[in-house]
C-alpha cells in the first residue's frame, strides 16, 4: 500500500511540474500564476508583452535563439526568477534594471553583441553561473567582486587581453573558461589567485609556455586545458 501511495505521489509531482512548464506564450498568459518555467526558445520572437510581469511565480525563462535586439526588461518585474537564458540573440546592452533580479542564480547571454557588462551585475549576489561567451567583451565591472557565490564563469570567444583582476579573488569560482580570447596573456596573475579554481579552459589564447608554468605553480590543484 505504501509503495502504491508513493507511486501516486511521484506521478502527481511529475504532472504538477509539467503543468508549470509552458512553451506557448498565449497559454502562459492565460494562466500567469501557474507559470514556473517559460520556454520560448527558437520561436523567432523579438519582444515580450507587458503581461509577462504578471507571472509572479516565474523561476526560469528560456529565450534562446530568437530575434531580440534589446534585453526584455519586462522580466525585471518577475522577481522570483532564478534562471535567465538569452543565448543566441542580437542584444547589445543590459539595462541597469537587471539588479532587481535578486534571486537570480544563472544568467546565460552568450552569442550576442555585448561590449560591456553594467556595474549593476554586482548586485546579483546569489549568482552561481554566468555565461557571456561569444560576445565583444574586453573588461568586466569592478562590482563583480561582490559575486561571492559565483562558481562557473564562461568568458570564451571574447576580446580579453588579460585575466580580469576583479575575478581573480572570487572565493567560490571553480570553473573558468577563457578559451579563444586570441590575445589573452597571463602576465598579470599574482600569488593567491583563484583560491577555489579546479578547471581552467584556455584553448587558443596567447598564453606562453613560461606563463603556463606560472599558472601551474600559482594554481596547483587546478586542471588546465590548453
């Protein structure tokens, strides 16, 4: 009997999870308070209606591979958000309003046209994963020193020439990808850098053999992939 009740409970939870995931915008707008996950990837959309702000329980929004040219700031009103994915669009700037997403844990904005990340990113103190690969970045804001819980950072395919100083002392950072920053060198690394780093991806950079030895000495417990 207990096994049967347990099986029924599992089925109910699975059904509930499915019912909270929407891949159709109109269906989601019709039941805004039920929307936990909104996946509108690959739908050729370039904007979101103001009514999305009514999705008070929205925790995860996927807008990958669409036609956005501006960051959909209406999602800043969805303050339960934990995951935002906007990979593969044509966005150039992030509004200061990003700071309102205080519960955000994952932000993925790869394959866009960003040249800068705003200082307000430093207010996302619960951020665990940040993917800004395949953009036009060559610097990071000083406020990123506040991202004490950041574990995964992808800076690959950008225009960095050195390791940004602001990330070198992040206490939780365990995975860093700087691959295909063609002019990146490691000449600015000092002692006591990257205290928790365990994986460094650094393919197709300008890091010399001498600098490679230096990295191995400075971060002995880190697997480095060149």
